[in-house]
C-alpha cells in the first residue's frame, strides 16, 4: 500500500522558463508538505538531472526558449522503462494537450491553473507512479526467486542423474514414486515415465505395508535427526529389472521434511553390489577350487573328507580315500610343453569325474596328484571297482592338438576307520600306498597296511648297505668314452658310479645317490671316486692303453663338508698322475651353492692343471656374470637339448647358442646323450668339440674301456669332407612313386639327390648333409609340408624351401610364404621342363644369396611367387 509519507517524500522537479511560475509551484508543493522539490528554468538540464535523481514526477512547461517541452520529453524517453513519462505538462497552450499526451506525458494542466486541481493531479500521478514501481520491484524479486529455485532444482536433478546409484523419491502419503533418477532407469531397464507409473513393490522396494512401517520408523525420529546422513543399512535385498532379472543392492533410506508441510518424502538410494558379490563368489571359488581343472583343491578336499568322516561316525559307514598319481607325467610335460601338460590334466580330470557317483568327491591335491572320497556301505570291493575304472579311463589315448599321449596311474587306497580316523592321516596313508603302487611297477593300486611302514626300515637298510659297500669294495666305476669330433678319436672318458650289491646285482646311481646325498655319505664316496679314477688313470698310462683323461662328478657337499683340494692333491700324488689327465665335472647347482668357496677351491686346482667342466649346462640357473668368475674349461650340453636336436628348432637353437657362447668365452663344448648318426653330424657341422653317448659306446668296465682305447676306434668320418657335388637337392614326399619320378627328372642335371618319405627322415638327412634346396609335398601324415618347412627355416635358414603338391588349399601355404618359410609353390602334375628350369633358378638364387651374405627366403625378397 502507498502511504501519505511515501507521496510527500516523492521527488518532484519543476521546469519553467518563467521564475514566477517556478516560485508559485514550488511554494504550493512545499506548503502542502512535499519535502523533495527541485526546480530549474533551464530545460536542457532536465534529462541529466533525471538520469541522476530519478524523479517521481516532473512539472513541465511546453513553451520555453532553447528547448521546448516536447524536446525535453524526447530526451527523457531513453531513461524510462515505463511506457509513459512521469511528466505533468503545465502550459498556457491548451490546444497542445493531445500532442503532449501523445508525446508521453501522463497528464495535462492549463495555465492559469487551479491549485487544488494541480495538487490533486500530482497526487494521483504519484500514487500511480509509486504503485508501478512497487509492482516492478515485486516482479523482479519474484522472477529472481523463480530463477534461483529453478537453478536449485536443476542442480538437484543433475546431481541425482550424475550418480551411478539409483535414487527413488517416494511420497509417504500415497506411497507412490514422486521421482527417480537416471541411475534408477539404467539399473532397472525402464524409462523414467515407466518407473513412475509402477508401484515401489513392483521393483522390489517392498509392499505398501513395509514402506509405511519404514516411513513411520523414520518419522518417529526428531526432525533434526530424521534428515541427518546415516550409514547404509546392513540389510541387502534384490531389485527386479524390466527383464525380471534380479539386481543385488544395498539400500540407504532418509526422510526429507518439506518446510512445515504435513507430507514428507522418503528417499531411497540403492547401490548395485553385483560386482562385489561376484568378487566374493570368485574369491570363495578360488579359495576352494583348483584354477586349472575346476576340481576341489586340497583345502576343500580335506574339509569334505572331515565332514564325511563325521557323518560316517553316526551312520557307521566306511570312507575310502583313493590317492591317484599319474605315472611319468613329467616326461610328457617336458616333451610336449607345459601347455599340453595342462590340457592333459584337464582332460584327465574330466574322465575322473565320470568314474564316480554324484555323492563322491573328486579333488586335485597338487601337480599330477588327485584324490577321491568314496562313501561305502559295504566292503572295500567297491574301492577296487572304482580304482579299476580309473585305470580303464586312462586306456584311451589323450588327443593333444595332433599329439596322442597315453597315461597310466598308480593308486593308493586308505580306509576309515580301519587305517585312520582323521583326514590328515588318512590322506597320508593313501599317499604312502600310492608310492608303493609306483614301486611295484606302476599302473596298479595298493591298499595301505601297517606293513607299509617298513619302507622307513627299508631306507635305513639301504643306508647301512651303502656304508658297508664303501668298506667292502662293492662300489665300482664304469667309464663312458668321449670322442673328439675334430679328430674322430677317443679324447677321454667320464667315470660313472655303479654298485655291485650282493643279492641284487648292478644298482644304478638313480636308486641310491639321493640316499648318499641326504646322509652325507656322498662326501666319502666322492673322495673314493677321485682316488679310484686316479688309480685307473695310472694303470692305463703304464699299459698299452696310454694316457686317458678321466672326468669325475663332484657334488656340492664335497665343497662344503669335505676337503676337495686335499683329496685331489693326495690322489694325484699317491698314484703319480699328471693333473691334466683329471677333469672335474660340476652341475650348475653345485657351482652356485657356495660361490666364494667354490671359486677359491677351483682356482687352486686350476693352477695344478686340472680341467673343470659344467655338467648338464642349461638346466640350472647360473648367469653369464657368474660363469665368467669360475675357472671353467668346458661346458656339457645336457641330454635334454640333444635328444631332439635334429627335429626340434627350440632344442637346436639352445644347443647352438651354448656352442657359440662357449666358443666366444674360449671354452670347449661336450654334448652328452648322442644316440644317433644325425645327432652326431648335426653337432659336428655346428662346431661342437666332443660328444659322448650310446651311439659310440655305453659306459664300460675299466678293462673294456682300456681295450676300446687301445683299438683306436673312432666315430665315422665326416661324409661332407670328401669331394661331393656342389649342389644338393632334398626331395620329401610320402609317395614313393613321386619320389622316383622326381629323382629320374633331376638326375640328368647333376645334382646330389636325397630322398625322404617322411619329415622325420628329412630332418635326419638335413642333419647329415648340407642341403641347398628342399622340395616337399604339402599333404603328408603327422606333419604337413608347410609345418616341416617352417621348422627347416628355423634350423637351416639358408635353404631354399619349395612346396610341390596337388593340394590346392592355399591358405596355409600363403601364410607360410608371407612368413618367409616357403620360397615357391608348384602344383602337381608338373611340367618337366618348367620344373627343371625353376629348380636351377632356385640353386642360382641360393648361391647368389649365400655369396652376398643374405639368407634366402628372408624378408626383403620380392620374387617369392606361386607357380602352377
């Protein structure tokens, strides 16, 4: 409401060029109580003054010199936000009333004026003016408030939608959804409109009665506490998605007060805990199940066995534990690789599960060992039946990506309560019985009995027998010759321990060396070996045999517990043997067990002239940095890398790397386990210095060894040292008719032609002879042509490799070409003239690349093609 004080305090400006008129109006206003009256006779200052003071009313004359009233009003218009000007025109020109109103004036008074009329007109104008101003201020405040509330709501909506959690606003009166956020829509798979149309119970938030009880509990709290943040409730539940799938969530409830209104809003925040539950389940599974086979692990196996025993106590049942150990699994794992070994274990576990009943338990106890828990209501014959089923399940070969593997198993059986009444002892006894089954020849089963404890007594008996063996000269040395590949003659021998055990015959080291090492007897036996070897060296040197270098193996405990330095010196002096005829062989493990002591002892022995070799090189863990610190003369390539050296690129690469590294360190190289001529020739061609193995000779007694040395026998000469055709062609095809045709075709060109009916035979010929060009069929059993040539590329990268086949499926061939494994591809049947020309070009390409230092078939050659 506009008060009288508001009107009397309004700002008034009088504008007239006649001072008398100004004085009259000023007196009239002030005498009636107006307090803010200003006046001027200069119309040009009106607009600036109004801009500064914002007058509520201006009393304006029209006829004035310099600037008339219309011009003044025009100058005021930009300063006003209203549609009219706060101007009351007071003039002696009544004819200009309409013009003045059109120009924006609010009202018009003619001169001479009636004082009462003027005061009334001024009051009315001021009331309207002040009312407009008050309304404008209110509207501005209202607009600002609306903008603020809109911004707050927008921020609230953005915050709700930005969170990944689902937020539900529920009216406590109607118990219906007031609003939901985007997180709720994403979590449950509904749109906002669809969710708002559902009742909370539809999505799993609870029936109306539950929500009312929940809201009542929160409503009972004091207002200050009801809106306080609280920790999420421990209770969890599952919401229902649009596709009826369950979503596990953790809920947070809060009651929101809306001013003093009677209604309240129940806020529910749901956090998706699916990942947490899945992680818990994964952890639970990992803690109790084997990651490779999916079977219960040792922990769960023992828990299950304990529960079975507790149940059996009440039911008077028998519990049978079968402990299953795979026979020779390590051989398969080593030959085919860990990946194939893992695949084999998975397939075996699948077969094992099929051998038992649903109520029985299968578990993996570690490595290649498995366990079965059987509940028996009758006698132990059921256990025999299951054991035979397991053995039978292994009869069929396992298919491992093209490799067939056969397995057997040794099974130990222990029975509750006959053998033991607790899980640990029961499993231990079954393990012991399994060991007995292995000792009996494998692929069998044994029951545990108390008599099995005699194994401990048997070990003690073996230990005592070994102690007697030292005293009664039951130990003997055999000697395996070593051959120098440069001369082809015997270069020395390795002394190997044997035991002539009374009543048993010859016992090999694998059966008793572990007992020697465990008991420390290896120190005494090692000293005996050194002395015996020196005695034999002296005997040979004084006979027709002549000097023979003998290598003896030295165990790590001889460095730690014995006096190796004195033992060697005493043996050499006693038998008057030159130090250069004695060689010490140490494994990498022995070399690294006591580094500083080993270096010191070997340094002293080296000064005497004794040679030192590292045995089984490549199977230990010594580094090149350590290797340079030891006074080493030779490296022995372990048999594991020699066995498949002509067929396995990885083994060949390791062996060649050892040879190259040893020669760069000025060390000689010995390869052990050489059992075939291809192995011999491959090693000889790749500059291996010495070999030993069954191909030349098995370990021999001393007299036979002496006779062999005296006979002058050596390995066959290198077939490639004699004059030979400069160009060698290898043909590989499982069809002998094709081989015969190709042999006749190429014979006229003067090549040395080698033929093989299988990749295996091809590898042997490659090891025996230097080959420049290889022509191979694509479709062969066991190994395809591209697979064969891929391995040839790794082992003999200088060769020119060609496929000649009637097989038109070119995907594998193109892949091999792109990888550089194949030089060219020709199809059958072939054109004789064209094929002969192309083979001549292949030899030309070989010699061109060989002479320029580049390897044929390597990347960068642009003439690898497919020819029909």
